C-alpha cells in the first residue's frame, strides 16, 4: 500500500461525503486527530476522521452515566467514523468541549479548496513543461517550498528525465523536510546521472564521468 502524506490524506478526506452518526443520525464533523497516543499506546489510525459533536446524541448523553457507574470517572463518549469506511468506534471525552479544538471548520475547508485550485494549476503547468522538455521550470517548482506537496511530488517524479547535470547541485543542497519527497528527489538525481553517464566523486562531491578512475577535480584514485 502506498504511503500517503498527511496533506494527501486531507485532500482525499475532504472530498468524501460526511457520514451520519449511527446513534443520532446527525452529520458528523471532520476532525483532526491530535498528535498524541491513545489509551492502547497506538495511534489513531488516521490523521483525520469524522466525529459526532451533537450534545443530544444518545451515545454522548448516556455515556456519562455509563462511565460513572462502571469506571467511577466523569467522562462520556463521542462517536467516531474512519474516512472511507463504515467503521464506527467511540472516543472518550471529559467535558462538553472535549475534542472540539480539533474540529476542522468551514474556513479551513475553504482554504483547502483554494489549495486544490493551486494544485490543479501546478499539475497542469508540470504537464505542459514536461511536454515541452522544460526541466528548468519544473526544477523551480520542485524547489519552491510554497508549492503544495502534491505538486512538488509530481515535479520530483518527472525531473529526472528532463533535467541536466546542473540540476544536481541545487537538489543535493536543498532539505525538503519530507521523507517521501526526499526519496523521490534522490531517485531523480540517480536518474539524471544515469542519463548523462555521470556520478559524484565520493571525496569532493564534484560530478565526474561514470567510468572515471581518477577524479579530475581532486585527483583522488577512485579504484580503491
């Protein structure tokens, strides 16, 4: 199964129809899981999920008495649903405001819609540049931290077939801050070397011919 970044999961989840709570049949809210472990020591299973915050929900109303009688604690339950599934579970809350800080509001959804427009434009631009053999522009897109991650991922996927060896140095010296993107960039650099029959000297890091036995830059023996 392909690994998804948190941004990619969000892009996928916001397109989904919001499910109805199985207890009160009210539309559930999109919710961002906090970056902490839950009671069993495992993660939440998804960075985003749907949660019912209807205070009249039967699960929430009856949960207070259930937990008090069985566990002697003041808490209740909220119904949660995992995106793209019909799997419903419960999470504990310790007051009416519990978990509400992670609700993704309409303003956030509007911002995401703007990002989606930016993604569509970026992907179309990459397609045009790839068709024209314009590796320089695609390199600029890849190095631009303002571009959405999905656009930069796409740029990394094609830059290896279009860029010249002059693209290697800026790619090597940029910290991308994302393990998946970094892996794609490394693969792209390998592809650039493959196309140009080059490699990097292990001593001075300068680009040399693949079959060189002595580095023309630092003079080191490469056969040892």
